[in-house]
C-alpha cells in the first residue's frame, strides 16, 4: 500500500518513508541545461504517459516516476540525463554504465545526451521496470 506525504504530496511505497521533501516544478530542473536534454526528457515523458497508473513528481534534483514504487528516476545533469531504472536481474552491457543491487531489484543507470538516444532499447528497459512493479502481472 502506498503513502502520500502530506507536506510535498509525493507518493511513496511506505508510510513515513524517508525522502527529500521538496516539491519542485519539473521545468526548474532543466534551467541552464542544454536544449537537447529537454527534448530527450520530453520523449521519455511522452512514452511513460502512455503506461498505466504512473505518478510523476520532481524532487530537489530529479524527476521520479512511481507505480507501486519508484520504477524510473531521471536526473538532469549539466550535459546528460542520468536515467535509473530497475530490472529483476543485472544487465551488464551497453548502454548500461552502472548496476547495483537495490533491495530485491537491480538498479541500472544509463546516461544520454541526445533525443536519438531515447531509442527502442531504452524504452524497452523503462517498460520492463514499469512492469516489474505491476501488481496485476
């Protein structure tokens, strides 16, 4: 059962779960960032909008996508988007640059800097992460 923070209105997996209690406008995260990063993020956002039961919120430095728990985090950096998603098993290979066990799931990181890098492979990973936390499956 998820819980909504009364201060920042973020949905979290557990009641009183630690989080950065800041409610940010997504546009603020992209101030002083390259325009190409905005286009790449918009492409990801458009894809995720078509998935079911997703809540989106912005924290101090990233955008969090939540289903029954967080399945995707996009952190705009100076020249790249750092994208974190979860899979049941580790996947070591391009375009993944980092993996780590996080609870029962494996967190994977990809960095992109252009809209062309929002490709079928990345979208497949995002969909798999979304489906991992799907109680209907």
